C-alpha cells in the first residue's frame, strides 16, 4: 500500500511537471514579438502584416520609418534581397513579402547560420501583393553567416 501511495504521488508530480513545461513552451511561442518597420507611404505592408497575423495567430506591431535603408542596414539585409518592409521576430529578420508558412518553418526549425528570410522586390501574388489572380514565381531566400540559399519556392 505504501508503494502505491509513492507511485501515485510520483505520477502526479510527473504530470504536473509535464503540464508546467508544456505551458512554458506555449507561453514562449506566444511571447515572440513581431515588429514590422515600414515606409508610412506604403500600402502593401499592412496587407502583408494582416496575412502574418491571420496565419500565425499573432499581432504585428508596426513602426513607421522614413529611412528604411538605415533599418535594413542595421539588420544586415543584403542589398540584393531588399524589399519594402522589414520585420524582426524572435531574433530573425524577415524582409519583404515572405509567406507565413516559411516564417513558421524558420521559427520552428531555427536553422544554423541563418539571420533571416527575404523575398526580394514585390512579386505579384505573394502575400500582400495579390493582383486579381496574377502570380509570378518567386523564392524565399535564407541569408546570414552561412551565405544565401533558397529556403522555399512559390510557383
């Protein structure tokens, strides 16, 4: 009987510890802040932020900046990958119209040598650049100390 009581307490302790760990992980994911820097005259940025908010169940904080070149330089965005807006999330740089599923994969996998993801320019059909069903293929490029490589491709 004493052994049964010890097992019961031990099982309860492990269950409580597992629940506490699960709650901590959940809170950490929710605690990530999404901060987007944008030119106040750009309209597509807010549409892209809405895409991120809906698909990642988060809130994007917007900071208007009249010197986006400075923002991009401060965050190490290579000139050939620059686009209209720059977001910082969980220490990563997200440049341009990167789809939410690529952002989710980056945050989940945390690949080594990657500073961020970028979609150069403003391709039609990318999130925030929807144009009546017209779509042009584009790539999401991972960049950082490990160099640049295609992270995802969208037809």
